[in-house]
C-alpha cells in the first residue's frame, strides 16, 4: 500500500502520528480484503478450506497421509486429471507427487493385453504403498490392471587386472 501523504501545510508531530495510524489501519483493511484470495492457494490455506478445495477437486485424504502430501495432491489435482490416462502423464503425476522415477511397460508378450507393469525401486514402493494405490485408482486407465514390479539397485565392484602368463602345450608322440 502506498504511504499516506498529508499536504505540506498540515505537518507536525500530531499529524505524523495520525498519518501512521491511518497507514496501519488501511494496511489491516487490505489484509482483510486479500484473505479470501489467499485461501485459494492450496499450499498456504487453512486446513478446513483445504478440505473444501479437495472436495471440489475430487480428492479425498487417505488414512495416515501427511499434510504436505495432501496439499500437493490438492494443488495439482487439475493438472493431474489432465495428465491421467496416458503413460507419459502417469509418469509426470508420480514425479510431481514425489514418488520419483518410474518405468511403465504395457502390452507385454506372454501376458494379458490389459496388464500394465509399474517398475519402481523397493524404497519407493515401501515408502508410498497407500499413495500409489490411491493414484492408480484415481488416475490410472479404467480398463487396465496394474502390477508393481520392484527393482533393487545394487552396487557392483569390478576389478580389472592384467594377467600376462604364457601357456605352452607340448605333445609327444611315439
């Protein structure tokens, strides 16, 4: 809010105090008027307002869900619904909500055509089992079955050694 300036002929300590009080009052009024707009931000709003936004965006909080994850799911609900239904979109949804890198394989030979494999690391699956279930139910394709496949990265050490040994084969005949 721009500072309140009084005309130069109205100067003095009393009017300076009056100017400061009016400035403080109108700053409070501006905050009161901006409060409803600030409540539309899912990252900063009150939890009761967040529940209303979640209801509006078709998000329900699952048991044990941290508030920060709930706020992320509500904040990205619209763009997640736009991304839903495609392989690349599901990868973006999982990355956006903090699951991390995921590989998706579809229509594998030797398996039913409607089975989709989600390849996750073991730590990703153990840290987010309920979140993954909710996301697949809400944003996965309706005619597909999803299987979770875990991979565990293992550090391998390999030493290369130069081995210079000669070999001779001698054959003796009578």
